[in-house]
C-alpha cells in the first residue's frame, strides 16, 4: 500500500486545482493506493468532483521575516501528516510548498509540482539585489532549500519544457522531471465530424480574467473580424478582476452581439463542443490545460506564444502559434481556418489525436512510476 498526500491551498477554479482533483479521482481507482487531499481553507468550487475524495481542511500558515522572528502555525498540519503517515507528499502551488515544508516528515518522499515558473526561485543578481521583492523571494528560496534537506530531499515535477529549464537553472541540487499536465479525456473527447458552423463562426476562450490571460487582445481581434465582415461569436469563459474592464471595452466597441462574458461555468465541455476554434491570448502560459481540453473536443487552436504552450502546438497541424501579439495576423489565422474546410477538418482531427497523449489515465501511470522510483531511491 502506497499512501499519497496531496496539499494545495484551496479548491478554487484553476488549472492546478482541477489537475489535483483529477489525479486524486484516478488514483482512487488504483489498487494498493491510498489518497488524501489537504487544503488550508474550505473554498471549493468543485463539489461534484470531490465527493469521493478523502479531503481534509487544515488551517495552516507561516510568515517569514528578514529582520525579525518567523511566525508559524503548522501544528494542525503536522498532526494531519503524522496521522496519515504518507509515503509520498505532493504539493501544489507556492503557498502549499512553503507551509508544508515547515513541517517535519523525512519518512516521506516529497514532490513539488511546478505549475509555473515560481518567481520565488529566481536567482538573485546584481540587478535585483536592491529590489525588496527580489530579496524576499531569495530569502524564501533559501528557507525552502534548507527545509528540503531537513526533510530528506525533494523532487520537482515541471509541466513544460520551459518550466523544466527554469527550475534546472534556479534549483540545481534537486532533480527536475518533465511531466506534462493532463485532463480527464473522457469528459472532453467528442466524436464529432470535425466540421464547423458554416453560417456563424464560433470562437471560445477559457481562463481567469486577469492581466496575464490577456483577453483584451481577443477583443481587439473581434473588432478587426467585424471590419473584415466575419459573422462570429466569441465566448469568454471565466471570471476575475478584469471582468468590468473587458465588458466596458466590449460595449465601447459595440460588440455586445459578438462577444459574451459568461463567467465561471461547470460545463466547460458543452461550450467547447458548440464552438469551432479555440483562441488563446495569454502572453505567459506555463502549460495550457484549456488548450488540451479544446483539442480533445476537436477544436483547432490559434494562440499567442506563452512559452509553456509551445509543447502543445504543432504549427499548421493542430493549430497556429504566433510569436508576436499581432492582431492582424491572429485574425488572419482564424479566417484561414474558417474559410478552408479541408484544412479545418484535417487540423480538427489531428487536434483530437494529439490530445489523447494527455489523458489522466496515462498521466497517473507515469506519476506512479515516479513515486515508485523515489521510494526505491532512484530519483
């Protein structure tokens, strides 16, 4: 029996949270695996997906100070770890990382899931030496490196080649393993005829409405598509701090009938299946789970280069990746796909075949092999 403990701050809508839940649900079906999930708050936007998971809310936090004594509140978390007696502790997102490592449990093999290039691990340079935030990050990094050694080592799982290269440069003393994130393929896979809506082009984007996701760029694309007399509907799924700003831009450009902000929804797969092309505007993308979900439903992708999503796009085969934020070029790629039925059907078919490599079942098989290697001291 292998006991696996996952720790993540909360279960809000997000790629990391969704992946953890999918992993837990898949591991539950595996023999000789016992799974537990710990969060620091009861914030859960995935109630329907967590009903079978052994989930425990444990209040825990720490405050690190450069000039005064650190403050810890991890006793309840330490007790939960001791009580479960895990063989593997797998943490997700930086808050879970730094809080969990304050606990002491060297009997387990510890894994850090690198969902992005955590800035706290950035190397300090002369250029950033007098930057307060950079110094704070450096202090947190030194603290974590010390705690890694106290707890018997660490292993980093990188979600993309770009993230792997980042951690290989910033944390040289611990192994960094590439393991692309995955999705519950059966939920999204759509046996469609790989054709599109002839009369009205349906575009879709999924993501938090925050600066990094850059949905404002897609509204600029929508303005240009209107000028080019394209009949389309752009649906934006997700919520966030930029919602009011985006709605204002939609209204100012008279796009109310062309761009819809739908907020967070539980049935993303239904919206994807009713769309033609997935458009992705994030200028920084550690991986891109939503891109895989879209391809699984048969949608070709037009995306800006976010570095991590380079692993997902084979230009001209399952989509187009643009290495500059060029509204004209982005719109032209959309029109090229929409106006060429043979190209669209070919890319739609290949997108679905490509997405099969990212099924959660295959992913968990690889993850369990990593756990076994760690338990046998191979990594």
